[in-house]
């Protein structure tokens, strides 16, 4: 699943090509139409598909920003503001192309679900292999409460204090540190990959309970998470499987990972182990992480 650095990469590549452009019309795949007829809401949530198309037609893209793992498209139509909030899910990707055949990898071409036809004769294409991504048309964040529950951006001055206060709550005190730092209400945007890397760097076992970690180490852990996220942003994110930027390019952070998906600890050369925490595989070194 794309985490904060990957979403940041998508947003940074979308901004220069899509900001200021007008969406002339929207094409939706037959797969989404079949899903609706079956009573499901694949990708496009709540809004009826025809209404989604009608509301976005002739809307101008004013700005694009990242919030945690979400992408916010701030739009304007008939002097009214529209907020399109999107999430990449596990396999979502955006591409900016003249024609869909320019998307080089077949696995993405086969799963095109939404196309924004822009006024520069370019296409902004959303593909999603597993269809776990989301698009929501909102008047404001308040229409989708989970957006209001997200922790501050980890780079904000308030984020460390917020993390320390949240970690003191009873619901987190007896929870594993791995699950806690992956909770978007505690730290925004830190998923499995970067939680694994930060805990390895700090020599902290992923299953260690929060109340068994000193405040000094929690502060150092938070700072390590921020450092790892920044390193990944500079490296273009991690392309473990399906992450690509809008030009179809893979990131480079996967080549720098020390523990995620590794069979051997790079420090002590011992075999790594895995356990499942919060439904996610956690790699760790039984010798280096306590």
C-alpha cells in the first residue's frame, strides 16, 4: 500500500501538470458500472456515477495537496468549490498521458477505471488493480469524519507533542508499538514499510508494548520515523510491487530498506523473523530488536 512518501511523490508530480487545468469530461469504466448495479461502490464512493461525471465536468483544478495518505484535489466550478478526496488503496496509480496505450505496463492498462479528459488534450488516468482505492466528492472534510480524525502531518511542529499525548491514552498504552505508530490517528502516513524501518533503526521489537518504552525513546523513535519518511520522499518512494509515479517510473527507496521484507539482518547477519501485528506482516531481527 502506498504510504506517505509515495503519495507525496504522486502529488509532487501531479501539481505541475494538472494545476490550472479544466476537466472537460470524465470517463468511468464499465467495471465500476457493473459494481454499482450489484449494489457495491468500487472506487467512487457515495455519489452516483452519472452525478460524479456531471459534477466534475468543466471543473477547474485549483490546487492539489497531500494530507496523510490522501490526495486532495481542490476544484472550482461555477464559482463554487468542490473537494475531490482520493486514496490509492493498495494498488491505485495516476498517469498523465496523451493516450492510454502510453501507460507502459499492461497490469495498469488493464485496470483503468477513471479518466479525466483535460483541456490541454491530455488524460489524467486512474488505474487500480485491486480496486481498493477511493474517490469522494465532498463540500468539506467534515462530510467524511475520518479525515478530521487524522493526526497532524509528521513534519508539523505540533506532531511530536501530539504523538506523545496519544501514546499516553489507555487504548494505546497496552498496544504494540508497531500497531500504534501505524495508526493514522497517532502518526499520519506511517505504514508498514516505514514503521518496520524505524523500529529496526531504533532496535525496538515491533511487539513491545507502548507502556514499556520510555518517553526519551518514544521521542527518538518519532524523530527516526520523520527521518525515514524524508529519506523516502527524496528517493521517490518505495516500489515494492505496484507503486508508480504519474510517468510510470518506480521509486528508489526499496533499494535502501534495511529490514522490510529481508531474510537476513544487515547488522548481525542473523535470520530475521516475522509476526503478524494488526493484520500486517512485521519483519524484525530477534537479536537486534528487543
